[in-house]
């Protein structure tokens, strides 16, 4: 999986192919900056301004695209509301100041929730071939507004089990409806829960192995 850093005139772009879920916002929005199917250099940060690259980064759900100023200054800031969006038949898309098992991950991340990724905990688009079905419109759970809506969000990878998430989090459907608000939750990543997006213990009977892949 490719990982590269390319310096332009105003910005530096980092690309992590291990995270990319091929949603293709980058190549469709800025085909002059991200040029697919070419031999040699395919990322051209010399064509983009800091404001433009920030917009591009915000549209990259996986966090495969990261950016910084030429002096190493951060361009992206933490969102005002931490969210995880349920992608229809696809991964969990987080926006928050994220860590996984204590390791900083930036502000955007798409994590496998079908159990089939060979790149766990990241989504690698295996859900399509696996025929995974999961609504992006889960039922609403009654929940009071959070006292704080931002702040650090810690994801703990439970071996052969769910994602244990601590921190302020709003769980949101693809259409923007809030499913639940939590400061701690366990999200299914085996694909077998009858109560998605939450873990219901089905990973045990399903024999889910979270180390199948490259975790
Ligand atoms: S996940 Fe990010 S880098 Fe990958 S195709 Fe989508 S926008 Fe581009
Ligand atoms: S991780 Fe899927 S039911 Fe627990």
C-alpha cells in the first residue's frame, strides 16, 4: 500500500493508500492535483492553495489525504462536533480528534464494520465483494444532548470484538439524522450484530477474528 509525501509551493500533501476507500472525491474534484492512472508522479500540490487543499481534505472521509503548510503548520482543525456517520452497506466514517489504541489518527477515519477488510481496522472496500448489507438509517435511540460535543475521541480495538469508543460522539445517519449521542459505546465491526451499529455480542458466535488482515 502506498504512502507518500509530496511538497508543492504552498502546501504539503500526505497520501496514505492503506486508508483510501476510493470514494474518488479527490480525482473528481481536483483532477489537476490528483491524476489517476498515470506512470510516475500523480499528486501535484503545486496546483493548489492552502484553502483549496483543506476543502479537498475535508471531503476525503478516510483521512487518506492529510495536508500541512510548507512550514509544517497544521491546516486542519478539529470539528466542533464529533461524529460517526453510518455509510450505507459500508464503513463507519469518523470525524473527531481521533486515536486508535492511543496512536493519533488525525480528524477523519473510515473503519471496517463488515468484518471482511484485509486491512483492519481500516475499511478497504471489501464490503462490496462481501455483499455486506447494513442500513445507513439505523433506528433512533432517545438520547439527551451532550454537555460537550467535541474533544478527544479514543477508539480501542477489542481483540476479536467491537470498537470501544470513549469521548463525546454523535452517531449520525447518511441523511444527517442523529441516531444516538454517547460518551462511551461499543460499535460492531464483525458485521453480524442484529443491533447495528452497536455490538450485541454476535462476534462470539460468529467466530470473528479481528487479526484477519493487517491490524
Ligand atoms: S478516500 Fe480520500 S484519497 Fe481515497 S479516493 Fe476518496 S477522497 Fe481520494
Ligand atoms: S463486534 Fe459485531 S456483534 Fe460485537
